[in-house]
């Protein structure tokens, strides 16, 4: 570790710093930590899978990477990548680790101020024992400008960090894609939290929402998800809007209980034109939506698929088979009787 830091200190004009799959011997911990090394010419920093001799390489590496991040300082606009697995009993806690990771606010601000302001593509993945936050520029051949892939970060800590970071970057144009995944069967019990998902329901930057459950996901999760997606909520401006009003893509996989009639009822309610008494308050119309039905979802038969595709506002249905087929929505909209909502659950089949 001392040798690496020494190299950095004697090369202030260094442009690329990549360190991966390295296991360091013990190093003396300084208290207080010395002043950071300024590397103002760096264009890229990559720190991946770095461990210390006293750490189990399969248990975590937050101490070493955290220490490196405390010892160096680089300018806004430097492409940054970190990948690590946290160790909960390390001297550097997950909360302390995520706080030494550079703020993505600066990366987003840099994109917004670059020549020809760019719309950022932001991917955020929660759950499945992992957390991923990635920013790409909006160019035709996008490149990653920020990536934090952290296994073992508590979901609540991750959510608070994301919310705080993106709120600070609220003026930056971005397309936000949210992915929520439950743990695989056989691991610690985990399910998709609708409360966590709908914390973002008023964020107009959310264009993609993808949920992946597991066979143990309770059927009411899928039904409640569809009910909430078609239930108006109050915006900060005091008007009623549909959750995720700019949502363009909804992906659902391995979530039991989503029948064709429930999906049909959701899109009918979500894209229903406002009535005479609603026109003044319900003025934000959600954008057209593409449905992606992955494993365990979408085996509804031709009848329900045709009815769903006939609803104005549904762009198409993409299935999760080996060779997904995209069926474009029809322009005509035949009369379809709307089922009761919220729907009863049929335990016999789903």
C-alpha cells in the first residue's frame, strides 16, 4: 500500500489509475489520515476487488478501497469505477464506506455543463444482496462516467445515498432506470418492498422500472403493484398524477399473481382520460408505456394480450421467451368491460 501511495504522490500528472484484483499486505493505519494526494490530471480511476491480507477475499474489501479513496483527491469529470464486496465487521462500516465514495452529483453536474449539454442515463439496482449505481453519458456510443458496484451494502443505506445524491442533482437532465430484485431462493428471506419502490413515484426522471421477484414472492405483491401504478397520487404542485408519470418501460419477472385481467385493469385505469370533474386536477397524462413480461409473467393467452394492446397508451408487450417478440399496440380500441378494482385473488390459478 505504501508503495502504491508513493507512486501516486510522485506522479501528480498521472492520467489513469487502475487497480484491480490486488491483495495488500498489512499496512500501518495513520491517525489522523494524512492530507490527500492531489491528482488533478486524472481522467480515470478504477478500483476493483482489492483486499487486505487480514481480510477474507470472499468476505469483503471495504477497508483498503476506503483507505485509498481517503488518500487521493481528483477533479470533477474523472471517470470513476469501484467494485467491491463489503465486510460488515470491518473497521470501516458500510455507512462510512459509501460516504467516502465520490458523490455522483459532481459527475452529473459535469455532464450538464459539458460542451453540448448531455442527458445522463442513470441505472440504479437495489436488492439481491447487491447495489449498483451507474451513470453513462447520453452519446450515441455511451461511456460510463461513474459506477459503484457494491455487494453487501444495506438497502436502506443505499436508498438514502441515492435519494440524497439525485436530489442534489435535480437540475441535471437524466433518464433514471430503477431495478428492484429480491434475494434468490435459499438465501436470507427477502421480498420486493413496494414501499421502497413507490418512494420514487413522483420522480419524473424515472423512465424504466424493472422488478424481479422469486417463486416465494407473495402473490399480493404483484396485485398491489398494479393497483398502485393505476392509483393517482398528489404531486408537490398539488395536482393528481399517476405514479411515475414519465415511465416508458415496465418490466416484471418472477412475480406470481399477475393475471391478464389485472394487467388490463391497470392500463385501462392508468390511461383513462380524466372525467369532467377531474380535468382541472388530473392534468398530467402519463407517457405511453412498454410492458416487458419476463419469466413467470405474461402467459395470459391471445385474448388478454389483444385487449391490453388495444388500450391507448400501451406501446407494446415484450415477452420473456428465448426470442422475445414485440407486438405493437393497435390503433383501434374496442369496448372492453373493466373488472372490479382492486381485483379479488383466485387461489386456483395464476
